[in-house]
């Protein structure tokens, strides 16, 4: 491992140096005819090498800095250096009157550029390695053909021109076909984003290979540009090589190099003018100034580049502030989710973000910003230990994952978004509660209509008919019959009155209006005095003027708790207490019975108590008593509609 690290520290600067030399060689080759007044500059551009040299060399130097693309980087670098060397040798040979050693160099130096691109590159793109198995045979043959052809043209081996051997075109065609087939196999074996990576990386390679044998010189010049262009699309759009890390380091290093040179030149010039450079102090002052400015400059440039690539990931406080501002400025809970997701996506330079909140009944609220695929990263949202939803984030590129730094920031953001998700769920709960209330009200109206239509209506009709019959009996001078009918009508009317009382009692217990809340509780507990437990009812605070809904809920909860204590707990004493505060009304029912079982199963009674409290925005809990028995505690809002 140590040797690998040491080798990479040496190889990467060497790759960059070779790329600089390739670009410089091409520039010198193009400048030479201008400086010498020659006419061979147009002829240089009739070959693809002036374009292929710098483009392949720069792409190779960039990829050589990535562990997963180092082999491919050196291959591209070899192609670029071969092409640039050919351009320089050709220009040098023309400037020397087509004589000298440059002619010998240009006779063979172009071979690696041609054969590596057409036979080797299709077999190894994008990883730099051939497919396993028998695919290594054409790969080794392509490398051997490149080496032998170059040696045959460069050295006096007595082989002659290999391109004139009849078997050479056949072998070359077979290797080209093997390379294209290898690339097709890679694409077919891949799926999803990996297939798109390989497709873009292979487009340029196939185009350059085909153009080399079929297109004119200008077509080849254009086609060779497709190789680095295809790799660039695969790298930047589909994160083929995690290229953002390389871009980060390259941009930071390049900017620092430029700033260092600028500061050094400025200080040397200023010090030389000020001191006259009598003692040669200017370089020392410049070096001192660069040393002082380097670290702050590096930090500033690094932060700027990180912000361009990763957003506010390096400044979580700023990102949290923006998300809080987006949540606070929203006009509704759902808009808060949408704006919060947009703030997360833009703040971290993500392709998209979404928030999903499950609602009662199986429905899911989803608000998103950008494009969020189905396989996006899911971050759970929880509030007070209770799951309330999920944050879905799409990474910065299709093939990329999130880094640990992203996970840490998203964990902090999850707390902010959880509050908004909880508000959306509360809105859903409220809407469902209102729907239940409306449904219950309509069901109650339907019951009243049925009772009035099927019960009270026929009874009153019978009273009317009986009285009509009694009137007819009087007209026939049959007072005895009339008296009997009037008595029957009275009985029917009494039954109707009883039904009316039953209906009214179902709507609101009349004892609440006659006796008040405490009186109604005592009246309900009075029948238990002889055969049941001892029941005490106490009250604190101002219990007058309570809303009707609160009085009914308090009475029903206390009656249900008393019923459970008598029927299930075997209690000997039950205490009912009602406490009225400024904003709440508390109902507490405790007994000395056997208490709750180890695993209590909520029945209809317990559920109805909780539902009555929840309908008003309150709560009801059932737990063990102190020291024994069971305790029911309900908290109801005094003004539930505020």
C-alpha cells in the first residue's frame, strides 16, 4: 500500500507534466511555420493529430489522477503524446527542408496514436481494463501489434513496412471488430445509469474508430474530439468517475497556482521598484508574502469551489437558516413542505428533494422540488420519537451516492422538516376528524328522522284518529264510547311524550340542565349506593357556563369510567373529581379495584372515552391508580372552538 501511494504521488505529476509537454509541443509546431515564414501550417491541419494531441493528453492527465480511471488515463495520455510528437516532428522536418532526424521520428511516432485508438481503446473503455476471460487475448494482440508496428518502422529490424504485409489489414480488422464487440458486450451487461455511462463513453470511441478508416481528414479531426467529449458527458452527467472530487482539486489547485504566481510577480515588481533590488531582497519578500497569503487563499478558494459543487454543505448554519425561513414564510403546511424541499435541494445542489407524509387511511402527502426518482435516498423524519414521514433526496448526479458529510447535514435538516410534516399530518387528522363529525352528525340526523317518522309520527297520527273517532261517537250520542276513545288517546299521547323525552335525552341528558354537571354525576351514581361501591363526586373551580359539548363529554367520560369500575374492576370505592381551570376542564375517576391487566385490550368503552376527548381537542388516558386500582384522567379544552 505504501508503494502504491508513493507511486501515485510520482505518477500524477508525471502525467500532468506529459500533458503540458503535449500541449506545448502542439503549440510550438503550429507556431514554427509562422515564425519561420513557412507555408506548411495548412498542411498540418489536414491531419487529425493537432486536435487529437492536446485533447487526449489533457483528458488523460485528468483521468490519471483517479484510481478507478488511472489505466485509461495513461492510455489516453499515450495517444495524446504520440499525436503531439507527430505534429512537432512534422513541423520541425518541414522547417529543416524535409531533412534531419525529424523525418525519422515522424515516420513511426504516429503509429501508437492510430492503433491504440482503433484497437486497444474500444476494449478497455471506460475502466482501462479488458473484459475477463478470452477477451484478454485480443487485448494482448492489440498491444503487441502496436508495439511491433512501431518498432518495425522505427528500428532497422529488416521487417520492412508492416502495412504492406497482406495479413496486416486482416489482423487489424479483426482487432477493431473485437474492440467494438467488447464494447457492445459491456453495454448489454450493464443496466440503468451504468449503461448510459458506457454508452456515452463508447459513442466517441466507436465514432473515432470508424472515422479513422472511412472519413476524410476533417471528419477524423472532428471524430477524435468525441472521445474526450463522450467521457466528459459520462463523467459529469452520470458521475462515471466521481469527477466532482477531481474538479474540486483541479480548480482549487489551478486557482491557487495562478494567485501564487500573481502575488509573487506583484511583490517582486513592487519590491524591486521600491528597493532598487540593491541586495536582491525582492524574491525573499515575495516568497514571504506568498507564504503568508497561501493558507488563507487556499481556504477561501476551497470554500468557493465547495459551495459551487456542494452548496451550503460546509456551512450547515446557513442552510438551516434558509430552510427555517422557507418553512416560516409558507402560507400552509403543504406549502411549507414544498418550500422546505426546494430549500434542501438548492442548498445542497441536489437534483431534487421531496417530503412524504403518511395520513390516516393510507393516503400519502408528497411535496417535491426537482426530479426525485423512485430509488432516491430516504431519510426518516421523526418528532418526539414518533415517525411522521420521510425526506427523499436525489443525489447531485444520477450515478452518485451521498457522502457522509451530506448525511450529517440531512440529519440536522430532518428535525426542521419533521415539524412541518407533523403539521401536515395534524391537518390530515383534523380533516379526518371533521369528516367523522360531519358523518356522525348526518347519521344522528338520519336516526332522528327515522325515529320521528317511524315512531312519533304514527303515534301522533293515531292520537288524531282516535280523537276523531271519539268526536263521531259524541255526534251519535254515544258518550261511553267517546270517553273510552279519549282515554285511549291520552295513553297514546303519553307514549308519544315518553318517546320525545327519550329523543331529547339522547341529544343531551336533561339532568345537566336540571342539576348541572356535578348534580348529574351524583344523580347517576345514586342508584349504586345500596348495591354497588361507594361513590364520591367533588368539584373545583367555576363549573357554570361550560359549553354544552364540554359538559356532555365530561359526563359521558365519567359515566363510562364509573361503569367500568363497577362492572370490571370490582371496586369498593370510586372517586369522581371535576376541576375547572381558566382554559381546561379535567375529569378524574379513580377506584380501588383490581386494576388493569398486564396487557390491557382496549374495548369500546375506552375507545369511546378517548374519541370524545379527541373530538374537542383534548386527551384521555387510562393507567394504574395510586396505590392500586385504575385511574382515568381526561383533559378537555374549556373553549374547544377557539
